[in-house]
């Protein structure tokens, strides 16, 4: 039976992707005023996962990106469950931080569900658009592909997350504004950091000895994580 070899660099990218995803979700509890807008602190970190997603699709192909996305999904869920266990465990008599811990780590199941579903769909759409555009362009115009795929991915993420998380809590006008604001803020963030992304992709290509362009007939089914 043949075994698929995975480089140390790819493994480090996958670990960084998972860490950024988990940290961004932990930071979501805090709101930040950005001029007239109010955003969550996670906005600062979450787009990095999309940048890493673009780098992985560009250099290693959709199949490996799909594996990393599912890995991030699984690790994020594991951390969430372990945190819930930590909140549930009875504290010692000297423990005075139960209320604060429950506030930060005890997000309601509805928020967790919204976050998990939105991340999975948004990341998969981002990787799919990036891969298909690379095939169509013959591997050219990486900057355009990175921006367009991020806009699609962030848009799908926001369209799924906010209605699930806040329907009945916020008005639909407010939810619509949040969807548009978060999508464009995250995409703008990625445009600003695009020179760093371009440099990272070049270093990865040089280090790995090239990149992967997916084939037109390949399977984009989300659940085929064994195809790497």
C-alpha cells in the first residue's frame, strides 16, 4: 500500500492554521470599537486562516487544503468541548473565577453551531474558488485569485454565521449590516497583507520545488479527506 508523504513545512502550516482558527474563536467574545463600527477581536486573527488556506491551495492543491480544513474543524470542536468540560467541573473553595470563565468559554451551543458550520462552508468555498480559478488561469494572477476566493469565502462564512447566531436577537437590518461589514473588513485586511502572502507563497514554492495545479476532473467533494 502506497503512503502519501507530507513535508514538515506543510505540517507546520496546518498547525498554524488550526491555532489561528482556535484563537480567533476564543477572541470572539470581545467587541472592539473601530471608528463608527463595532467588530469582534477575532477579526484580527481569523483572516490569517484564509491567507494560510490560499497558500496551501496554491502550493499543495485542493486535496491537502481540504484535509487541513477538516483538521481545523475537528481541533476547534475538540478545544470547545474540553473548555465546556473545564467550565462544568466543580471548582475548589478557593476558586473565584467561575463566572468569568463561564462568560468567556461557555458560549451557547447556538453560537458554537453557527461558528463551526460557517467556518467549514466558508473555508471550503474559499479553497474551491482558489483551485478552480488557478485551473482556469493556468496558474497566473495569484493576487486576483486570492482576493476573489477570500471575498467568496468570507461572504459565505458571514451569510451563514450571523443569521444562525443572531436571528431573533438582532434585527434583520442589523444582521445584514454585520454580514456586509465583516465580509469586506476581513477581505480588506487580506488585501492589505497581500504582499506578505505573495512573499510567503514564493518562499513555499522555492522550498517545495514548485506548486500543484489541480486537474479539471478532480473531485471537490468535501468529505473525501482520504484523497490527499
